[in-house]
C-alpha cells in the first residue's frame, strides 16, 4: 500500500491539533475548511487545490483507502495500476 501511495500520489500529513494560530498546519486547515480536532481525513486534491473526489472522513480500513485511491485515479483520468485493482477488491 505504501508503495502505491508513494508512486501515484504526494502524501502530506497535516496535524489538526495545533494550538499555535501561526502554525502552517493551522493555516492549511483553514484554507481547506477542515475543523481542528476532528477525525482523520484522507483527501485527494489535484494541482488546482480542489478535491478530485469528495472529501470523506472516518475511512479507517485498508480497503477503504485503496478504494478511494482507485476512485481518485479514475476521476483524474490516470491509469489505475493492476496491483491497486486487485487489492482494492479484497
């Protein structure tokens, strides 16, 4: 899964629990209208800084993440690697 993410996406972690109003994480949360101290969210954002597929929180399973990766690639018109197609259906 890590290999697929690294090869097809640019992973970024934003911490949503910063108390510092000047922190970069806080500024990014505000930019994307993400609440602080919420559940983790995995978003797929294009170069235009818009969601490729709709935002969804509480995706806690490997299958859930892999299914969303596949959907994001399809929506962006990018090829879906065979490993992802096989893995996401499990």
